[in-house]
């Protein structure tokens, strides 16, 4: 039996009403205007260049926790929160109840299969391993010594030189490079020396920053769109692939360097060699792939 045009129209109106009703129930605290079809995506993309400054008052208006609704049928509906209680609940107190899942691992592809992306037993193993290292007094001293050395030998001299020459610098870039050098030294025991007065173009530092930007980009566009870009090898996904290659190469070189010093690490308990990579290799002779995770 063929449906008449009025019946088809009435059915479409009914399903549209049902869809909008269910969508409104899932969006009790909208952070932006939920437009038909496109959702909140256009306004987000328009303010993407200063998204943190723009989102702060919006989230404050909804007491720190609100709903973001993406385009219809895009799977981009998120609960956004800056409430410390909510963050503690999901990231610590009841963390096992909030699994990340395969889509999360796809978005955070540069992090591999590490503690930031795995669930269940893998997460428990990585967490226990890192906790045992972080609680070490030797590691605490190493972190303190590393950061202080970077401040004394790089950060303060750079700021003094900037002041004496009367030039302008981007403080965000200064501290971004400062943090990256410290992270690399503490985690891998290798200082890329990206913090210098001439702000050198360091491939690994650039790749790290680009990976952060591309991960955020994957949060702001429909999954099917960035997956298509990745398949075609175009746009930001092409740059993402290049950044991951640079990042992986740097990690493999760091691991190879540590393996070359394996005998020294075993025979000397040197406080200067207490970075996370060295500490993990002392505990267990893992494969490169396992260490990278």
C-alpha cells in the first residue's frame, strides 16, 4: 500500500519532532546555540582561534559543566566540564567506570597504546609502573635538578638577553619550548634544546605542537570528515601523519641511545640517569614497541 504525500509529510514531521525532543533532553545545559542540522559547530569553528578564552565565560555561565551538540547524526555530542569535582570523579575516584574506547584511541593516535589511551588491565599496569617511579625520591631529585638547570642555563639567560636588547618575544612560545625541553629531558633523558634566543626550528618540538593541534582538530569536525582526509592523505591529516613519523623516529632514536648505554646503566646507579625511559628499562627489558606504549 502506497503512502500518500500527506502521510509521508506527517511521518517526517513526527520523526523530526521526536528527534528534536530527544536531542533537547540530552542538551539540558547548552554552552552555545544549538542550530538545526549544524548544531553548535559553526560558532565553535568561528571562534576556534581563541577557543579557550571564548569558552571560559560560556562554561562559567553553566556552572562549569555544559553540553556541546554537534551536527545532526555526526556523533559529536560532548559533555564539557571544568568542575574539579567532576574531573576528580571521572579521572580518579571512578576512573574504571569511564572507559575510553576505540574512538578515543583513534582521536589520540599520536599517544599510541599508552596510559592516556588504554583501559582495564593495560591501564592498571601502566598506572602502577608510573606511580612506583613517581614516588621515588631519586626521581623527585632528578626532576628538580633538571628543571632548575633549564631555568638557570636557558630561561633566565634568554630573558636577560631579551631585556638587554629591548626586543619583543612571544612568552607563550618561550614557556612552551621551556616545558617541551623539560618534558623531553624528564621522560626520555634527551634535551632537544628548543629554548634558545634564536628560537631554532626543532623538528620534534614542531611535530609535538602540531600533534596537539591536530588532536584538537579531530574533536572539532565530524569523525567521517577527518577519517576521509586521513584516507586521502590531505589537509591536516597529512601533516598529522608527518608529525607522527617525526615523533616516532625521535622516540626510537632515544630508545636506541639508551640501549647503547645499557651496560653503564646497570653498573652505575647515576642520579643523572633517572629519566622515565631509563627507569623503565632498568625495571624490565621491554621491547621498543612496549616502551613506546
